[in-house]
C-alpha cells in the first residue's frame, strides 16, 4: 500500500513517522512532480499538478476540517475526499466560541479597559435570556459548540440545512426557517462549510435580521463575511461587535479596518488547530477500514461541498 503526503506549509517528517507507526508495512513518501500514483494521499492545499498526476488514487485525506480549497481543484477521477471528523478540533472550537460569547456577555472587554484606565467600576449585570446564541451549521464542530453553550444556560438556536435534534438547542431547518433563526438570535456563530451557496452569507441583509445589539462570531471561512457590511452595521449601532478568526485574505493585510476597530476582536485563524496525533490515528483507522472494504465516516459529497 502506497501513501503519499502533499501538504502545503506542513512539516512532513512527523506525519510520516506517525503514519508509519500506525500503518506498518505501508510505503510512505512526500509527493514530488512525476511520482507514481499512490493508493492514498494525505493532503492540504495540493497543487493541481498533484491532482492531474494522481489519477486512479483511491482517497484523499484532508488534514483540516474544511475542504473548500480542495474542492476548487479538478479531482482525480473516482477519488474519494475524506475530511477529519473531529481529531481534537471540536473541543478547541467550543472553548473559543464559549470564551467569545462569555467575554461579550459579561463585558469583560469593558472591565479590562476600565482597569487599565485605573477605574474601579461595576457594570449592571445583563440577563442571560436576552442573549440567545444562534449556531449556524450543526456538523461535528457546530454540535459540540451548541451543546457547550447550552451548559452555560444561554438560549441556543441551531440552524442546519437538514433536520438536527440536539438536547437544549432550538432547531431551525432549511431556507424556509433561516430568517426566523436569525430573528431569534442576538449572537450569531458561523460554523458553515464554505460552498457557493454559503459564500457571502454574512451580509447586510442577513446580519440586520439579528436582534438589536447583535454580535457576530465567525470561525468558519473569511469568504462567508462581507467585510464592508459588517463594518456598516457596527457603525450604525445595530451590531455591538464581532470576534473574527478567519478572513478573506490571510494573513490579514496591513491597514485593513479590522485591525484597529474598537468593537472587533481578531485572532489569526487559531480557533481550532489540527492536532497531529489525533489526525494520524483517525486517518490510519479509515485507511485500514477502506482496505477491508468497510464503510467510513467523513466522505465528502463534492456536489454539496461537505
């Protein structure tokens, strides 16, 4: 069995060592142009040349949760694309989102500013029931986030294209319930996959449907958000702020308005990082299952984009 590794900006040796230990007997290599076709590939943002030369490969294992960049390529004929189900990212995402929600709700940013100014100042407690949180996208990561938020007794709404039932979460489904979902939410968390249908979904029309004083948390993809629309709604006062971990251009360009906006908290695409050991164990387990002819989770439907 031949496995090739083609991951942009990722050190290959630790991955090869881990895969070799998990799959003894497998022939592992770092992809180079002109290399023979492998049985499986571990990839992140591979070039089109890789796709063109690897015709006949069985499956591509993407080492990140999002597969939008991979699906922009012409895939090898018949190759399955397999995404990570979790691999340690769900708990990181839940931590990040809960921190952002609680920081905003409890006004810890205001307390920090007061203390830095030498002011010992209390703020009136806000009512938890006034801060319904809407989680947009209820896959593995979204479900974990929604459940974590519910543990803090926030009203939690969840929106997905297909029906989902999660304890403690009010479910909204499909296009017909999307506006109701937005209107029922004051804080909006975006965890959707990036597809042609979700690009620019965080636009003026949709964000304006959030309850007054709304707050936006984008931890999915930068192309979901229309930057100018967010800024306009912040300036109008309809939105109180935003926490952004992903951007249309990364790194965020110098001089971009997000850098110094007083009501935007920005982090460098770090909400949920790929954990190598967990990812290797999952990939190795799925390769073993495929070799035995067994079904596996995480196979991407290219037509849907996830």
